[in-house]
């Protein structure tokens, strides 16, 4: 099992601080979630149904001709490698580590490439996996760049897999509307932007034949009935989405400025997090944790990822802790 953010209980034990006293900034999840309404009893009592409205709402929201609802994009990325014979797979580093883990686990040869090696990789490798914007660096690839990469890969029967987990605040950069093209696979997370990671909902967009194969691999009832109902309603709430997009972009800029003002200039980021690469990352992580603030530590390269505070009290708490860190340097 790879390590991820959100391990508050482990941090509570390690640092001797009760779970309720932590400010968890270790995940790139919207801290102000879509307000979940009460659900009818039948949502819990009946088996989930594929024609219950979730896919219709998702196609409308994302503009995708074909998509498949899955139990979070984690379920999909673990299944994708099983749909190909042994292949050469390229991806950036650092990036979301579960991608490399899943492809290696299925017996594929995985190599990390530099940003300036994408064009060459698309002519050599069978599969290119990119997170856009990248997690944790925030690196963004344009539509034009990605489509050129896909064209070269697809001409040889290859795949371009694009994980758009953090793209909801800037959806104009998405490739999801173009996923009827063979060899193009787009993953979209529901839980991060809508702040409902516990629902375990995600989507895969690709051509119809590909999705049929993936669905057969995953089996029935991959998304629970209550999660399907909540996600369908949230995807149709356009007013909330527009307000949230604006707020997240504002708060991300605020976070970048706060970090910059305290000597931690971000090297990248997106609407839901900021990333700081520096040699003292582990020391800073420990100091913030002793103040009850959990951020995401990366060992290679040494760096921290900061999620967004959810209210003014949390912002002030982070500001005080960062100011103390700045005073120690």
C-alpha cells in the first residue's frame, strides 16, 4: 500500500494530538463540500441501478459522449493495466504514485520521463500516463500538446491516459469531450472538487468499446446507490459549481501568497493545492505537525503539498504556524 494524505489518525498517535484538534491540509480536497441532502430509504435498500440518472448527469456535466461511473478513479486506474498485453509505459515523476504502482503490479515496464521528453515518448512507448494538472507539481499540459501526443500513440495502437482529477476548476483545459477517439482515456474525480471523497465516485471517459471492456473487468455495482444519488444531484447543481470554481481559484492564490510571504515560494500548484520544493521539507512538516497542522510530505524530491484551509480560523492558524517557521530560518 502506498502512502497518501489524510492519515489524521496516524498523525494523532504519532504526535500525541487528538484527532479533533488537527487542521488537515494533507489532501487536495475542497474543504467546503457540496451540501448533501437527506436521501430516501430506498437509496440504501435497493441494489444500485446503472440507469438511475448518474451517467446522464455526468455526460451532461462533462460533455462526454461515453463514460463509466466507477468507485473513485482509483478503481479505474487499477483496472486499466489489465486491459493491455505487457507494454512499455511512460509517465512523469513526481506524479500520483498509484499510476506507476498499478502498471508495474500488472507486469508492465514503467519508465519515468522528463517534461521535454513527452514527444519522443509518444513515438516509443505503448502507453503514456499524464496527470493534468500534475499532482503534486501542478504542471499543466495544453490540449494541443496532449492531442498531438495522442495522435502519435493511437497511430501505433497506443494509449494516452490523462488523469484530470484536479481540473474541475479549469474545465476548459479538459480532453473529456474528445474521448470518442480510440486510444484516449480520461479519468475524472468527483470527490476532490465536490469535497465528497468518502463517496468514492469517479468517471472514465473513452470510446464505447473500451468502456465496455472496462465495465466487464470491474463487474456490477461498482458505485453504491447512495453515492450515485448524491453525485447525480451535485453534478446538476451548476450554480454551486460556478461559485466554487471562483472561490477555489481565489483561495489557491491566497494560499500561494501566504506561503510566499513566509519564505516558502510555491514551485507549482492548482486550484486545490500549492506545492513547495525545498530541502527542509521534512523539518517543516514535523514542526507544522507539532502545531496540529498536517500537510503532505514528499521525500523525493523533498517537498510539501498544502491543501486549502476551509474557514478564516483555519487560515489564521496556518498563518501563525508559518510565521513561526519563518522566524526559525
